[in-house]
C-alpha cells in the first residue's frame, strides 16, 4: 500500500501552513511584549521626571 503523491503534497502543505501560523503568532506575541515593555518603561520614567522637577 503506497501513499499517493497527492496525499503527501497535502500533508506537506498542511505542515507548511501550521509552521507559518506558529511563526506569525510568535511575531505577534513578540511585538505585543515589546510594546508592553516600552509602555511600562515610559510609565516608570514619567514619575521620575515629575519628582526631578519638584526638587
């Protein structure tokens, strides 16, 4: 019993699509983490600037 070439192509295409979706999700997660980190850094820096101007 041999596996047809069409079935192999379908499995490979499905694998490629899954890899692409995982890569896309990873990119989105990294972007969101970078954005959140930048926002936290800016939020931490703002009160220090206010304190410096009060002194």
